[in-house]
C-alpha cells in the first residue's frame, strides 16, 4: 500500500481534502518490540498477523535472547496515529525473521521512512534492517527499545556500533509507552522530511547545470 493510496483513503474517511497520511515502516530484529510499538501508539485497533511459534520453526528462527516469546509476526502489523490535525501516520510493522524478508519490498513501497527498533542486548539483530534502508536510500531513525535489565548506551555509542551514516538519528524509547512511541515517530517524520527536501533541492540543482 503506497502513501498515495493511504492518502486517498484518509480523505474518504474524513472528507478533508487537506488531510495528509504518511506511510511509515517499523522494522528490526525478531522480538525487538515492533508489534508492541504499533499497538501502543495506534488509535485504532491494530491489525496483527501473529502466529504461535512452532517446533519446526525452531531450527530456522533465531530466538536467542527472546526465549520467552511465543508468537511471531508472519505478514505485518498495521496501525494508525494522528500526529496533529490534518496529519496521520499509517504504521506497517515488518516481520523480523529472515524467511519473511521477501515481504519487505512490498511493504516499503511508498513509505516516507522507517523506524528501526534496536535491543542493546542483541544489537546485531538490527543490522539487516539498517542495511536494507541505507541501500534503498529510505530515511530511518534507530529507536533503542530500553528493555528492563538491558545495559544503557549513549546514542553516539549505538550510532558507532551500527556504523550509521552521519546524521542518522538514534533515540531511546519504551515501545510500551504511547507518548514515547509518538516522540519517535515525530522525530522520524521530521528527519525524513529534511532528507527528502535536501534530495529534491540537490536534484533540482544538478538538473539546472551551468548556462
């Protein structure tokens, strides 16, 4: 579902042609809190596609560090949040396991940007998501989900550990808390807006060329 399609749906629901709906992905490794974040901030009943972990899946799904997790997202999570009057975000949570990555290309179409959730106990689990968005030039922020008992790292330390491009924001959050999740999403929209504007101006500048 693209941002354009989402935009049209929002106008039909509200009758306000000035309203804007943006598509945001919520990505990251298995068990990092994607479903929790979407559910915490969504103002509608979130759509979830969770299934119980099976014995067969234990040989292909890495559950190290999240042994207590009993379900997994097999398609996507979906929710909606109104940031301010006239601006809504449609959230698409991606599946975390390697075997479901083929869905990411479809989910990312039309997305303004993404939130990559990270767990400092398993920081390497978000490397694939970081690489995915960097290679496709999709703006993203890294949101460190502060799990109980996890070591707290400074944002700069996380940025260096993930070898992020300069300027990529790193924020701390609690995926269970609506206000915290909303702050992350606002940071994402602001950053993505700056990135898209800079790229547009750069493209216009290169297109003009010397007279």
